């Protein structure tokens, strides 16, 4: 059939527009017809000018149905916080590199004046597309100076910013790269979000300074996946908070002094019950670090965490490969006393399968210990650092259907692997896979 020329032209324009846009992951295509290319004064000012006004202008002008472009290989100073909370259907094409101020007091003053977060993004369908080029797409926060300046026995300088708070839905985050974040990297809230090829590098170049609170992703939401990513940090690579459902963390590499794959802490505020289900942590290598798989909730907590699996986990030189406590208390924390200290955040249908590797028995712990005893030893017996599994259930009914399977973890000192286990009762946990008591870890084969 022959179509009149104007119709053909209109159709081809339509297709060009649609084809230039990757279909977003709600299955519908949302054209992004506007484009804002952000200029940089970095070169002309020899790295001294603040590019934040130009960046903020682009985020305002291209707030809807648009692509915001940080040019390939170009440096941008982000000397003041950026807040874009009315975005909708925007691609942030991060092909340049961002630089936070290098001067500590400058950042502290900004945080203290009411800006706890450096970058705030929110709205539906906010894609972040970094470049596959490993030289670009970095957010440089110059955290090393902060870690070096932290006085002995203190857990980080005051007025450290969270790097980025990202609230969205139906979005994809590709090649997100954070170098030496001052502290927490990304608070990721929302639903239907895929993160791929992220790199969080918070390893300290000085053995005497520790990168406190350098969490990777603090998650709250539904249907969020984080895959093929790398974390070298000094706190949780992922921390799942309430409420969260259907979270996948797979094919990732963790290392340096990481605190691993965490749930919690939960139940601190007993009036906000935990509600978490369907978490899968799979095919992960953890090299160095304090924890690999961890659950932490407060004594007196409320709520339920259900259907959680860590499987195919390879550890090397990890202090606490498998760790659960439902009895966390912190004498120093400003927390109301629970109405019922005997209550706990309930845990149900938890599986730990296919763990292999070695336990750090010669140099256990890490530089996050600034108290005596270390925060991570509180409530534990004198450990031999041969413990493959530590499970502390708060009550005899707060842990149900725990399953361990094929746990092959060996202490570096060649002693037998040990277990600390409290209150995971056999009747409620028929497939626990070992006897819940303290001592040598003896897997039960059935
Ligand atoms: C978003 O906010 C910016 C700055 O606050 C404003 O200029 C812009 O018009 C807003 N866009 C929409 C779509 O509301
Ligand atoms: C937990 O969250 C799910 C999903 O949002 C919801 O359907 C359920 O009602 C919640 N349960 C409780 C006890 O709040
Ligand atoms: C448990 O979680 C997994 C994802 O890890 C999911 O595939 C499965 O359907 C969930 N099972 C139940 C009973 O909800
Ligand atoms: C294990 O990690 C500690 C730091 O926590 C380090 O001192 C030690 O050399 C590492 N051991 C091995 C065998 O890698
Ligand atoms: C554990 O690994 C074995 C062999 O590698 C595999 O057959 C099994 O399905 C794995 N189990 C789980 C729960 O991943
Ligand atoms: C096992 O160790 C835990 C943790 O210190 C302790 O609370 C518990 O009483 C011990 N269990 C036994 C039977 O000694
Ligand atoms: C540590 O090892 C000693 C000697 O083997 C043993 O008596 C003690 O119970 C072990 N401690 C723990 C917490 O397993």
C-alpha cells in the first residue's frame, strides 16, 4: 500500500523518536524528546569553578521526558548539593566524572546547614546510564582525607553527607561508580529497579584509617535487583531495610573490609514492625571483610522477615561468614525501651546453602572496632575465631524453618569449624542441618 508522503514522514519521525529510547522496564516505551547537554567550566577554570548551577539548570529544564547528558570524559565540580525531586521519565547519562569539594570543613558546613544528602533524585523512571568506559562515570568524593582525619577511637567525623538518595520506579542504573565516598553511598528506595555493573570503591589507601559507614546500597522497596557489581568498602555492601520484598543480589564481588550482605538492623522502633520477604543473595565472592551473610534485629523488635536465601557464597578471610542476632542492644543508642523486651522480629524460612572458603582466624575483626569490647563482639562469648555459624535467636519461637546445606567453611588455623547457636529449636527447625548448641560445627547428613 502506498502511503501519502506526509504520513511516511510522520511515521519515520515517530520511529526515530521511539527507537532512540530504550524501552523502560515497565514494558511501555516512554519517549524522551528533550535533551540537556551540561556544559563544564572545569577546564577553563583549572578545576576551581562550581558546575552545580549548570547541572541544576539542566535538571530543571530537562525534568520530564528528557535526557540529561554529562559529556563523555568531561569533569564537573559538584561543589554544592543537587536536589531534583520532580523528575519523571529522565535518563541521566553520566558519561562524565563528578567531583565533590576536597575541603572537609566546606562539606561539613553544608551538611550542618541542613543538607545531609549531596545528591537527591526522585520521581518515576529515572535511569542512570554510566559508560562502559572504566575511566568515566565516577563520582569522586575524596573520602580518604576524611578517613585519615578521623581521630583514633572515634567512628567517623561529624557532618558526613550521604552521597545519593535515589527514589524511583521502573528504572535501570547502569555503571554507577563511586570512588572513595565520604560515607554512605546510595539510599535506593522504590520498585522495579535493576542495578548492573556498579562499582563502589571505598578502600582506604592507608592501613591505619578506616572508611566508616561506607555502605554500598541501603535498600527499601520491591522488585529491586543488584547484579554484576563490585564493592570494596567498610560497611554493608547491601543493607535491606523494611519494608522490602523480592530483592535479588547476585553475581557480585565484595571485598576489602566489607560488612557484606545484611538485613537490618530491624526492630529498633517497636512501633514500626518489620515486613520483609523474598530475598535472594546468590553467587557472591567475598574476599576479606567482617561478615558475609548477616541479619541483625533489636531485642524488643516487632514484625516478620520471611523467605530469605544466601546461596553459592565463596568467602576468603572473612571473620563472621554466617551471622544472625535477634537480640541486638546498644546501651549508647537513643532508643526507647521496648514495651516487651522478650519480643523479637520473627524470622521464618531462612536458607544458607553452598558456602565455601576460609574463616579469618589470625587477624579477626576490622578497623571499625573503636570500643572495648568491639561492637561486633558484644553479647558473644570469647570467640576462638573458628566460628562458621553464629545464630542467636531471641526466643525459642522466633526462628522457624532455618535450613543450612553444604556449609564448607574452614578456619585458617586448621582447628575444626565451630558454631554458636541459641534458641533455634529443633522442633521448629527440622532441617537446621546441625545441633543448635555451642561447640564444634558438625553438619548432620541425612
Ligand atoms: C522541577 O523543579 C525545577 C526547580 O525546582 C523547576 O524549575 C521545574 O520547572 C520543575 N519541573 C517540573 C516538571 O515541575
Ligand atoms: C507486608 O507488605 C506486603 C507487601 O507490601 C503487604 O501486602 C502486607 O500486607 C504487609 N504485611 C503487614 C503485616 O503489614
Ligand atoms: C521465596 O523467594 C524466592 C526468591 O528468592 C521466590 O522465587 C519464591 O517464590 C519465594 N517463595 C515464596 C513461597 O514466596
Ligand atoms: C586477612 O585479613 C586481615 C585483615 O582483616 C589481614 O591482616 C590478613 O593478612 C588477611 N589474611 C589473609 C590470609 O589474606
Ligand atoms: C549447591 O551446589 C550444588 C552443586 O554445586 C547444586 O547442585 C545445588 O543445587 C546447590 N544448592 C543450592 C541451594 O544452591
Ligand atoms: C552459647 O553461647 C551463647 C552466646 O554467648 C550463650 O548466650 C549461651 O548461653 C551459650 N549456650 C550454652 C548452652 O552454653
Ligand atoms: C574455644 O576453644 C576452647 C578450647 O578448644 C573451648 O573450650 C571453647 O569452648 C571455645 N570457645 C567457643 C566460643 O567455642
